[in-house]
C-alpha cells in the first residue's frame, strides 16, 4: 500500500524542518510519498536509517514509490573469483530504488544513478536524483528540502502535471 501525505510545518525547535510523522507510522523497509512545499518526496525507512529523495524518477518521470529497493553489489561470480585469487576489493553493496518504468537504479543515500559497465561492475553516473535531509528526534521524523546545482530530477518534481496518486492495492 502506498500513501500520499501532505506535510505541514510544526512549531517547535525544529521549525525550519517539516514534520512528517512519528517513527512508528512508517515501519522499517517501507516507503511513503509526501508533498513538501509542492515537491514530491519519497521517504524511506530502512534498517540502516531514514532517507528522502525526489519521488519522481529523473529519467522520464516514473513513480519511484512503486519501485523496489534492492541492494546492488558486484555479481557473485566476480566476488567468488576475487576471493579465490585472494584479491577481494571493496564490496559495492548499496541500497538503490529501481524505477518501475525503465529499471533505472538510484542510490538512496546520494541520489546517484547507477549503471553496470561492460565488465558487470556497478558504476556511478553521478548525482541524478535530489536527496533531502531527514532528521529523527524523540521519535519524530522531519524532512528538510535541499537545494544546490540543478539535477535532472528537479525537472520533474515540481511539475503540476505529474502527481503520484495513492495506491490502494
């Protein structure tokens, strides 16, 4: 089940943040789309923390809330060969959301687009999806929009003609 929420400001010491909810409202391994100052943001609660990014894929505007989150790492046959040879490099295991439209992979922590090279190794295309700051304090979750140089996801996330609807399945 996917939800679409509107966030309003909450007056307390975190007034520069936007209050989302209690941590218990979004279980671990779930995500939810929220609207923050007219920007569609996808909030993830993962085992290793909370992440937020633009909710519309940078590639062609796909609804990331309907995508799956997977851990990418080097293919097992490369890892096994490296172990046999005693040359074990850094494991690239990172969580990515996979766009349901074209299977673009986007890291949760940095918004990098990931692609597999001709040697079946994951490579970054650099930041493509804007990520946002998540702060958890006293069981409450706050989202702060980030800004900076233009990223491809900026083109989609403020458009009024693209909206993520609530999925009631």
